C-alpha cells in the first residue's frame, strides 16, 4: 500500500485521535464515511459515535490515526468545520509509522485494580493498568502493557523479569522492559508474552468507561 493518502469517496474508515484526561492522552476511536474529496480537502459523513463530531469541531485540528495493513497512517486535520451539516476539514498526510500502535489508555479507578505476581510471589494486589498497545493488524491482540505499582516494587523486580497480572477474568503475562518513576507510584511496562481472550474484554470495558468520563466533561464544557 502506498504511503500517500488513499481516501476514497464512499468508503468507510476506522480511525482514532487523542483527548486528554488531565494526566495523559487517551485515544478515541470512531468510524466515518468519506462523502467528498478534492486535493487537500475532505468531507466526512456518518460519523459514529455521534458525539465525535462535536469533539472534532471543538478541537478544530487533530492528528488522525488510521489502521493500515502493516502499521498506522497519520493524517493532520485542520480548520475543522460543518457549515452545511457534514464535517469538513483540510488535511495532509504526515507519515506512516510501522511502529505506531493502537492502544487502550485507562484512567485510574477502584475498578482498575489487579494482582501482580512474579512466579508464585505476590508483588502487589492494587496494580493499575495505565495502557495496553494493540496489534494494528488485529486490534484485539495485546502486544504491550504499562502498569502502575507502589514504589517498593522497583526493589524486587528487574528488567527481563516475567510477571503475571490477574483478576476479573484477566490474565496477562509480560516481560519487563522499562521503568519510569512517578510522583506517587512506579510505572513499569513491557512486551506481552501471552494474554487470555477475556483480558481484552476486561480492559476494553475499563477503557470505554474512562473515555465516557472524559467526554462527559469535555461535552459539558
């Protein structure tokens, strides 16, 4: 597939752009149909979910990520408006990133708590998932994970360790690749080695609740 824009009139696309929950960026996913296209101008219709249109109008410009067969194409939309009902925007192709991923970013909450173990040793029973990265070719396949744990955990794990996260029908085994010391907790992340099917269902449900809360605040404002 070419690295140049290949929007087609009448085609439906699945895409994402980022919003902020005040602490980090959360990707919002939606679909749209290309109603009209000319040079660097695009007109969108049948946007779903419907609240996406108001978000885009309020933001006025965004980087749009569209799944490709072997990565993600990134387009910049600017001067977003809807003078006659359908959303219109200027756009330009920015880049194709084979390393870019679709991800589920999850806000911290009482529901977002899991058990972290190293072999049979309990490390923390209040581990939060910060985000997971998804394979662009099959976005239900979890390939990477970032978690938040108490600071003391950094003294009992090392890069290369294999950890298991469980709870609420979720089970993910991953290799620790990095640490990032935060103000109140330690962020750790790595490559997912295996995950049970229900893990995606659990995390997508938490992600949807996170997005709903942020969007409610944005729409009210």
